[in-house]
């Protein structure tokens, strides 16, 4: 019986944070069946953060040491986990996050070592995420979230309700992104699941593989209705997703049979070749007020046109005044690790798009001053974006398609700057890389 062919795989990325709090990956580790794994995972639309507790039995002494992490070391070392589970070879990703603590010990008279870890989804976003930007009239919520998640590892835009219109006037957002979104859009469900920020309206649901909960699909006993919710215990169902629509069909309580939205999922139990035990999923359901609206991923911030191939054009003619990498801060408030290059040029000199793309931010962004960000689509399966800082004038708008060589702004000295120049960055999947890789040497 397929429901008894339990299987799992846990993938870990292990590294350290440098002095600038940037993540430097060092190694990867996979722990999989037949190691015994016990877990308790909670994910939901109303939770401040999704959390999981995992226990692995008799990992090697070396692997115990590689995974070890406590609260006093978390500022230096990091461990990121992705947990896949299911039946046979079908193992969807059911949880991912940052390990807060991982310890190993023998308990009582046992000869077994238990490695236990506490994991939180989007921990870096809550701890290090900060938004300080002014968005122009017409900016979409997806574009705002894309800017808010840049530079935060494993945080990205999820599903966004179409009910929220682009902002009607220039707006400045300063603060922790999730707190800002929860306050600004308090009438919506704002939650993070597997690193994705989602904002849903009352009738919005996410697409899901499982459409019906029935006795045949693994419903254990009768559902329970209490406090405005319906609770369903079932045999472990890894395909369920938070915020998806589901139909309940119960033979024992047919008056509960209707359409719901899943607002919380709890997976708990054990996967082991030597220990038998329950493996249960509890789904917490709430009524959908009307015909649900199944959302699709927002693609408005992503460029899907013809990607510029080969070496990009240089964005402005000038001389390099500060290279990518370590440097002495040129003025108070500037960074000591330069995440782009500075190109000195006369004030008012035209800045052109070095490659085809789509503008997803044009406004004031903290120390960058007047700033533009462009999405260039995927190049070699990597999403590439570029940033242009300290402009005196912005000549493009959010959502505008730009072509290689098109004027997008003028050189200036806004933000934290000691004189007229262009600060130019290139990011791969949100992480800054040396722009010379794309534009060559000056």
C-alpha cells in the first residue's frame, strides 16, 4: 500500500556570516531514509512564522558536529534546511527554513543519539529584512515586495491578490517588511510560506494538488467543528498546501460537507524503517465566503522578452572611482564592502540600460537616493537584475519595458554620496555579483 511507503529527505546548507552579515555557504549535507526522523511541523496563514521541530536518530558523529548550532553561535554560523517527505519517490517540499538551535544527546539509558533541531521559516526575513524606499505612483504590491526581499536569502514574492490596486500616490515605506505589510494591508491575509510572501483576500486561494478530503483519501474519524473552524485528522498528506481550496466529504458528518480554505496544516509523526508510529496531518479549515478565486503567481515584475546576449553595454561613460568588494567607507553611512561599482561622471550625464529588461522600481531607496531597478529575466537559469543609484533624474516608470541603450536616468549625487557618480549593481537571484561579469572592464 503506497500510504505505508513513507519516505523523506532533508537537505542542509551550512555556512557562516561574515562581518557584513552576508552568508558564505561552505558545505551541503543530505540526511535521508533509512535514518529515523520524527517531526512536528506547523504552517498557516494566521501564524507569525511557520515552525518545525525535527529529530534524527544516530547520525554520524561528524554530521552531528556539522549541524550543531545554538543561540550563542547563530550570529556567526547558519544552517538552512529543506525538508521533503511523502511516499515512495514522490516527496514534495513541505517545509524549509533557518535552524535556530540544533543539539545532539543520549537520553536516559538509551544507546541512541538524538539530533534535534528547531527550524523557523523566513527567519532571515524577520531578523534582517528592512525596507527603506519611496515608491512612485502606479507601483504594484508585487514590485514593493520584490524590493523588500532583495538581499534577504531565500525570501521572495509569492501569490498576490489582484484586489489591491497599484499605489495611487508616491509612498515611502520604512520598517520591517512583514510588519509593514500586515499594518498597511490589515484586511488581507499576509503570511510567509517556504520563504514566499503571500497577500490574499477573503476569497483568494492558492492552487493545490489535492482537491477533496474523504474517507478514501485518508480521513481519520469524523471532522470536528469548533471556534469557527473545522479540524480534520488524516493519514499524512504531503500534497496539501496552506491557503488552497478543499472540499470536505464526510459520511459521518455530512452537514459539514462543503468548500473550505486550509488556514493551517500540522504534520506530526515518524518515518523509520525500525520504529512504527503514527504519521498524521491535521488540516484546519475555514469556510470560503463565495466562489474562490484561484491565484496565479504575479509575473509583473519579471521580464519575459528577448534577453540581451553577450557582453552588456556600459550604463554610462566615465571612470571607476570605487570597485566591487572590500573598501574603506568613503563617507559616514557608506558600506565597507562595496556591492557594486561607482562610475564617476559629470552631473546630468545620460545613463542607459545596458541590456533589455523591465523596470520594477523607480524612486528613492535609502542611501541609494534616486534609484532604478531593472529585471532582465533569466540568463543561464539565473534571474538577473540591475540597480542604478544616486541619480539626479529618473526617466522611466515602474513596469516600463526598456531596450538596450535606452536612456533611463541622469547622473547625480542623491542619497549617501560624496559627488556625482553612478552606483551600479548586478544581482543574480537577489545576490550582488561583480558587474564586470556582465559589462566587462572599464
